[in-house]
């Protein structure tokens, strides 16, 4: 048994135990509990992320649904600066990705390396998952993240993630973006879609769509979609800086 209800919650989420998650919440666990300095030792270490994040990594879609219903945060980052959406995408859990987006997770949320989930999906060549964020309004033309930079290089020699890159190119060429209301997805030209004034990351075909997205979850995400070092905890800062150094070294080799 975990030491306390918060740890019990994270472990139950990782195990995919609906019963365990419910019991921990009932016993008063903090739904967004996060142990950033967990050092990964001990018989059953608590990973440095929230219960929702861990369920997203493991692909436990029922637990993800339950936690979202109970108000778990989709913007809280793990120690590596990833939002739950980045992790679900990188693991290839299409159903989890869909559920997160339906609950208002911002489709173009950035991690500490400026990557969007769509970029992450391309880098893993999860072709089905590349389609999904595009359908939910992701910008295919983002080119300033670390992965986007890499993809530009890869696109030139076509050895990597070929199918994903093809989809991305098609989406760019169409010049169409989608309404970010998860119940709408209407395609339109960028100039016709209205940007959310708060985050300037989501866009809508109508006021009604904006209102609907706000009520399904954007209210809690708006303004928390960009990773910044100032808001990061010391562990996140350290992890991101170290990773960046390693990536730069790898690029120079
Ligand atoms: Zn719409
Ligand atoms: Zn917004």
C-alpha cells in the first residue's frame, strides 16, 4: 500500500485501476498531486508526474476519462516539461489523445522545447495520431520547435517519418485550418477563423464554438499552454536545460 493517499492515487492511475483511483479520491487525494523530486528509487517509486499524466503514458483510457471528469489538469507538466497530451501522443495512444482533446486540452500546447503534440506525433511517425491533432485544429505549419527544426532537416532526405511528413505537407498545402471546438472541426482559411484573445493559440469558426470549447475545458487551459522557465519548478528547469544541452551535443556530432 502506498504511503499516503496522493501516492496511492498516482500508483492506481499507473496500474489502470479505476477502483484504486476512486478510492484514493474519496479518501481526499489531491487530484493534481505531483512529486517533482521523486528519485525513482524504492520498491514502487512515484513517477514525477500527475495521476492523469501517468494514465496517459500507460494508455489507461478509462482512468483518463475518470480523472478528467473529476477535474484533473491537462496543462500540468511532468518533470520533463511535457503536458499529458505530449506523452499520450508520443506513446501512440490514439484513444487517449482523442479523449484529452475532447476535454479541452489545447491542441498546440508547447513543451519546454517548443514542440507541439503534432510535432511529437510526426517525430515518432505515429501516422494515425498525426491525423488526429490536425483534425482537432492543430497548426501544421509550426516550425520553431526543436522537433520541427529536425523535421525540416529530415524532410530534405526523406528517410524518416515519411508518411507523417506527407500528411503534414498536405495539411500545409491545403492552407486550411480547423475550428478548435472538438465538436465542430470545421475547416476554413486562417483569416476566417477567430483566434482566442486570451491565448492566441486556439481558433474558432464562430462565437458559439468558442463558448463551447471554453466550457468543455479551454477555460482551464487558456493562458497555461506555453511552457516558461519562470513558471517551471527547479526540477523541470534542470531537466529541460540538461536535455537541451544533450540535444545540442548530439547535433554537433
Ligand atoms: Zn466551429
Ligand atoms: Zn485561449
